[in-house]
C-alpha cells in the first residue's frame, strides 16, 4: 500500500535558512515512525535586517508568495516569520491568515493557511500554558512587541531574554546548543512552558529535548509549534521524535 504524500508550503523571508531546515528535520523524523511522506516547497520575501521597516515591506510580498505556493497545490501553507506578524499589531495573525487564504482560494488552492505567529499561540494554548518564559534574538523593542502580543492572547510572559542580533543571517548561524546554557539565565520558576526560540530563524531543534529533560517542563519553539499546526490541519497525528512535549504524541 502506497503512503500518502503531502506537500508542505512555506512563505519564507529571503534571509531565513532555519525553517527550511528544522521543519523538514521534524517531519523526516516522523517518517521513521509513521507512514506519511512529505515534500517541501517555499516562496521567498526579501528581508535582511530585522527592523520594523523591513518587516512591513516584507509583509507586502506575502500575497505574491501565497499565489506562487497555490500554483504548486500544496496541502498546507504557512508563513515562516513570527516577528513580522507580531510587530504589526495585536491579533494581526488572524488578518494575515484571512488575506493569504483569499489569495490561495483565488488561485484554485484549497490548502489550509496558517502563520507561525498564530501557531506559537495555538501551541502554547494546546499545552494549557498560562505562564511562560521565552528567548529571542531580536532587539529589545521588537522583543517587547512579541511579549505584548503573546500576553494579549491570554498567556503571561514571566521572563523574556533577547540576544539583540539585528542581522537575520547571523541569527540563522547561531549554534542551537548555546541555548542549553542561555536558558540557565532565564527565569523559569513556576512556568508552564519555555519557548526556547520565539523566532523561526534562531535554530533550536537539537536543544529542545535536552532543555526539556533538564527543566522538567514542556519546551517548545515557534518551529515546533508550526509543525504541530501543520500536522493538525492535515488531519495527521501530531508526533515527531525528539521535538519536545508538543510533538510527543
């Protein structure tokens, strides 16, 4: 019997290298334990520096990207930039999802459309997390916008550590295992979950399970939450080995 093949579509900042690495890594790990198979398809929006001005300009390219992915008849479509959505205003992921869905439907694609920003909020609610701590690479003003956005969705942020790296390529080159040490400086007392990377470009996947085992609380990233959202929208079991509590099955 042939297993079903699913096409994963992502709208990616042009300087992002992580979502096209970590999303496939999680789904390839899933392929080792489940029959479904996946292919990966991206369309890119120009962005170099993580500033509000560049993020606004990049967002305007998202509709073109949605049309391009619609042409590939992907089975699920997601944006792959969290801060670009969260910096635009509270609850903005819902507007983005509506607009991208309209473009997909106009181009004869019935795929569910989601955002990584919405996926993070959704994943934390799925865990029942009311209090969290997070780490992000952004400059402090953008990190504060992310915190405000998450808190507006009913989740208290106890602590937020930011590394203040403006160059998006540099963010993608950061060693994910540094987070194992970084998290020691984060206040995680009494939290329900830790977001090891609140940024889709800051690599974290190899550290997720390590930190979770150490802290004994659920540990997620925006990439992990995005995979969870994709699998749910495809009607598939939300499981991927080594990716923490949200994908433990």
